[in-house]
C-alpha cells in the first residue's frame, strides 16, 4: 500500500515533466566557444572585459567594442596577458551610430556569439530627470542593441549554416529590467524593452539555429558603480538597500554559462533565479526542469511579489509622510 501511495504521488509530477519536455522550446542546445568568434560590446571594462577574458581563455577568438581607443588597447593587452591569445580584435565605435557599428562588425568578420553588453545608468525620479539624459540611456541601452543585431545578423545566419553549429545573441539586461523600482523609471524602461526585443527575435531566428539569451545581473562592481550609487535618490537606497554588488568576474561566469547552455533567461544570483520564476510569463524555456519549477512555483512567487510590493509602497508612503511633517 505504501508503495502504491508513493507511485500515486509521483505520477502527476512525472506526467507534468513529460509534458514540459515535449512543450519546451526552443530545444536545448550547447553553444561552444572554443575556436569561434565572440564579439562583445562594452568590452574595455567591467562585465564585458571579464567575459572577453573568460571566453578567450576557453579558446574563443574575441573582438571587443567600446568608445575609447586607449582603454580598448589596455583591455586588449589584459586579455592577451590573461589568455595567452594574440588574436584579440578591438573596435572603437559608439553603439548609437548605426553606420559605425556596421563598419566595426564588417572589419571584425562573421560572428558566432554576439554579446550586447553596453549599458549606462543614471538613477533619478522621472519628473526631475532631464529628457536628454533619458534619451541617452535609451539610445545606448536599447537602440545600440538594435544597431548591433541588425548589423551582425546576416553574417551570423550564414555562419550557422556553414558551420552547422548554433550561434548566440546575448543581451545584457538587468534585474531592473525584470521589476521596476522608485528612481529607475527611465533605466528600467530601457532594460524592460530588451526583453520584448529578445522574445520576438527568438521567434525570428530559431530556424537559423541562433539562440537568444537575456542576462539579468544585479548591481555589479563596475567602474561606474560607485558613481551610480551617489546619484540614487534617498528613497531608492532605502528600498533597494546599499549593499555592494556582485563581482564582474562572477557575473561574467554566469553569463557565459548561460550562453553556452542556450538558455533564454540567465539569472546571476539566487534573488535573480527567484525573479526569473516570478516573471517567466510567456518567455521561451528550453529546460523542462526549469519549466517545472516555473509552473510549480509561479503562484507562490506571485504571493511573494505582492508582499514585496506591499513593503515598497508602505516604505514610500511612510517616507513622504515623514518628510511632509518635517517641512
């Protein structure tokens, strides 16, 4: 009887897993890096430099793009020193300039793995933020990604047909691209948009054996990290906390692991994994196991999300009530 009871308990999860294995799309794939061309923007510092160095160590031919030629040369020397490779390509261009991006990609040659890692962040309440600053963030974070993908895609498609190996387009979003928070209105908008881009693009390139990968890092220790925190509104610091960020090398490892496994959503820490379940929605999912966790955990994570929202709204109301009394 005990065995029968156990079987009855196990049957529903097994049936669900079998159904999810059938439903999961796109199909899981391994995206190799060794011997392939990896093109990374924002590659002269922070996460981009850490990803470029790690990819080169794995045997990839790496090209990096950024705006500052001097910093690009310093980055090239660092990657060569760490990886022992002398074929690191550097390209100076502003991702807001579509023509310059197209020239850089033509010079670099066909790409197997494109990493759109460029990004800028200035936190401030929308009412107080200058429109030029908002446009600057949108142009780099969102439009720069469009420019890169448009320029790289034709040669990437030809490359996957030629090599019969899967390619990857990785887009660096942020946990602020999964949930909006006070003071991040413009930045979150630029990062949330990347998800819509990625979801629709995966439909368009799935038959070309190209996997789209959305990476959602938390606060990360990059050159601009301290300056960004100085600009945060006081209420944002209260709500989001003021603890240090992840190391760029740790984010880079999570990102590359996600790219190589062909995952669509790539969280970088435990909080990010919970956010990924809470915000799964209609996003593609190639892993039946992760799909199972999303299906089982979705309701619980919605409850937890409502608890977080209650806390945030209570904090905002208390903050403004306190400051109003002090006036």
